[in-house]
C-alpha cells in the first residue's frame, strides 16, 4: 500500500456508469457472483479490470508526444465484496467493501483524502446498512448521492478517461485536501467518497434520491469538518438529474466547496442525447473566493449495432474567476461489447487548453496534456467485468 500522498494529477477518482451501478446503494447493484451462503447470508464478489494503450500528441512542458500503458480507460479497476441477509418483516442488512487498484502495476490506488490521513484499503466503499420498502440507510465510507444522480445524464456517463468526472473531482480536491492548518476536510475524498457518513436513499415512482451527512467529529461543533449532499434522478420518457453538496472546513466550518449540477438525457430510437452542467466554487478556510468553475458537457450516444455504441461528446470548462483557466474538448469513442461483461473500447479526445489551464478544467485523468496548446489523445483498451 502506498505510504506517501498520491499526486493529485494522477488518476485519483474514476467513476463510470458500470462501476457506480455495482453496489453504491441497494437497488443499484449489478448481478454479482455469490461465493458463499451461510444461514441465509449471501456473500458475493465483483470487479472490473481495465487497461489500455494511451497516446498523446503533446505532453508536459516540452510538448513532446508520449505513449503509455494506462489503467482504467472506461471504468476504474476495482475489486469488491458485499453481503446481504434477511432479517424480519421485509428488513435486510447489507455491507459493501470496495477497493481500488492500478492494473498496470498492481499497486493499490491512492486517494484524494486530506493530507496525512493515509491511503485507505477500501477507498471506494466500507459500509453497512439496513434496507426495506421504506428505502435504505447506509453507515460508513460510501459514494455520495450527488454524483450518483448524474450518471445517466453526464455526456460520457462519468467514464474513467475523457469525461467531467475530473471537473467534478479536481474542483473538490484543492479546497479540502491540504495539510493541517490549511483548507481541509477529513471526511471527503474528491467530492465522491465520504467518510463517517450516513445516507438515506429511496425510490418513489420514477424518482430516486439520496441524502447524505458526513459527521465532522469535532468537539463543540456539528458543522466543522462536516459535509452534506443531495441528489435526485427522474427516470421516465426522459431522464432528469439534479444535485447539490457542501464540504466544510475542518477548523473554521467555512463552506470550502459548494457544488451543484443539473442534467437531462433524451432517448430517440438508437440515439440518446445528453446535456449536463456542473458548477463548483472554491474558497479558502477564511471564506475568500478562489475559483468558480462551470463545466458543460453535451453528448450523443448511438447504438449503431447490437454490440456497438458510439459516443460523440463536447466539453467546455471554464473558471470565471480565472478566464485563462479553460479547456474546450471534443471526444469520439466506440465501445464494442464482445459480450455483456467484456468490452473493447477506442476513444479519442482533442483538447484545446487555455494559457492558464489547470486540473479544475481538465477532462483528462492525468490533467492538462499541454497548457496553452491543442493536443490529441488516443486510448485503446479492454474492460473485463465479473
């Protein structure tokens, strides 16, 4: 396990549609492999393995081309365990354990947790809960409901590479992951995973929603070091999504991060048209504004063959407080589902970066390929689910 703080410009948060649907909440789980059943308790295992070749025409300060073997192109590489047991009167108890690692080197992945708090084994989930007809309550480290709300409306379904999962995460990193005495929140990992959290989820007709509170654990205060999040999805003839979350400073209780979003997806024959807008503001622990990033994603999915889905997406991300921190991006991709659990993918992105572009406006896992320049990236890989 890594002992040092991971580089925030590394692939620290990948969250794709399929990965989020694993077991983030009761009712979202995909079919898993049952590895044991004792006295009415089912234990199952699940995972995604993903790796591919990545070429980029320009990289770093020298602007030279680079080729690499990259882990996680369309989903993170993860392994997880979960369990469920019937209690009485329709009540069930469950647990989720989900770890994140890198397939190119076999190392456990780092995290976006606050500096000095360690790199968790079960970065993505470590929780227990109860569920019934009334919904579910989950206790422990878990996905927040805000990001889950937008999985169906984000232009590329928050895929691991070339999507606004990075605008989401990197805009909630700098203002919450510093050293003691700086901007910091020890219950938040890039606005996606939350420690010490309680979440209620329920589905009422076509609306699924979640409410989360990450308890601060600070003496004399119920706000310092806390976070809260809301997310809702309407699934009908169209899909609508909305979210809002706030992450508070460890010592001052200031709203270091305020993040909201809305989205829509409209199916039409073999096509699905998507639009998603995210807004993130960062402040210092004293309340001074640092950044105000708007991230727009537009996408079209085209199922042009039973096993093929092509996607064309456009992203425009800009910090209104720092106008040269911006990127304009076009992504084209195709996923070939050789079978439902094995996908060969090809995805290409053209990135036009402003002269002061930063991680906060990036759609690329490793950050801006070349600041102030245009670059093209090509990623070809294989995704294996079980």
